[in-house]
């Protein structure tokens, strides 16, 4: 996990820098390298649209917060295994939300009640779950 975190954090030349000032809710995101020097909020549904061979790397220096009942969805054949969320702060996935991708958290990941994840949750301190469905992404 540590090597993967450092690799994702060390990627240079982002395609998108400080997109939405950290608020990505309501957007459709193309493949690429995204970087924020602050936290990222997902307050409304967000879509990641691309092919099965495309990748997304999200470098988040602060926290990542997905609101309750919000969905991260995939379109165009995009695969959860090709989505990396490298997060320097805490990660919170709201109640009854849905999330896609592999989270590499420097600190803790908290998944609230009823939330589903298609991906992996890896943290250097703790991952807390509350009646969740976690599905490993297809290889």
C-alpha cells in the first residue's frame, strides 16, 4: 500500500489542476491525472467516463468527502480497478452512497452505514465499516 501510495502521489504534470476548487459533484470526468492541494468534496453524483483501458489518478492533499446518498458512477466501459484515489487526509463516504475505485489513504477511511464500494479501501491507519458492501473490482 505504501509503495502504491507513493507512486500515485509522485505522478507529475497533472492533466487537471484544482478542478472545481475541490468540488467535483455534478461533473463528468475524463481519464487523466487530477491534482488538488486541498480537499475534495463530492456533494452530488459524479461520473467517470472512459474506456476499459483508461486510467484516472486523483491526487488529493487534504480530505475526500462523499456526501450521503451520492453516487460515483462509471460510463463508457470504465473499470474501478483503473481508478486510484490517493488521499493525504481522511476519507469519509457518506451514508447510503456508492463509490468506485481504489482508495489509498494516508490516514483513515470511514465508510458510513449502507454505503457500497466497488474497489479497494487501503489506509495506513484504519478502515472503518458500518454494514457495507465492498466488492473487489474485476481483474
